[in-house]
C-alpha cells in the first residue's frame, strides 16, 4: 500500500485515511500500519518497496491473501481523486509478476 500511495510522488492524507479505514478490523492492522510508516519515514522509493514486497511474496509462495492485497491497493489508489497511470501500473505489475513466477514454478513441477 505504501508503493501505491507514493506512486504519484506524494502520500496524500486521503490515501492514509482509506488504508486505516480498510484495516480497522484487520488482524494485522498494527503491523501493516507500522510497516507503512517505517517505509515513509525512510523515504523509500516506490521501486525499492515494490521489489521488496514482490521478493517476499515470491519466496512465500501462492497465497489467497494476494487478492486481498490487490483490493487494498485499489482502494488506496482510488482514495485521492481516482487511480492514475503509475498506480495502475503497480497493481497490474503485482498481479503479473506473481502469476508469472507461480506459473513458472508449476511448469517446473509438471516437468518432473
């Protein structure tokens, strides 16, 4: 969500508010908010955070939570005047990168 909020160069309050509202009842809300604030305090680039998240997800493997991640990114992206091209690119890349990785893994398993 940090990468989406920062995609246009500025984290807007509406994006932070949307994220906090989305996470109100989430069991990992505290950890997610901490992570967001940590990345913001370090002024990490969108690419740096995106690559870290994708690397973690690829290592973790397929998980149903990725759909939840994508929906959360869409909500944060819509929060401040709708999605822009950079936000759309991140959301599309996230899905495509994971699908490509997991499809490659499945292909390798089926070759055995």
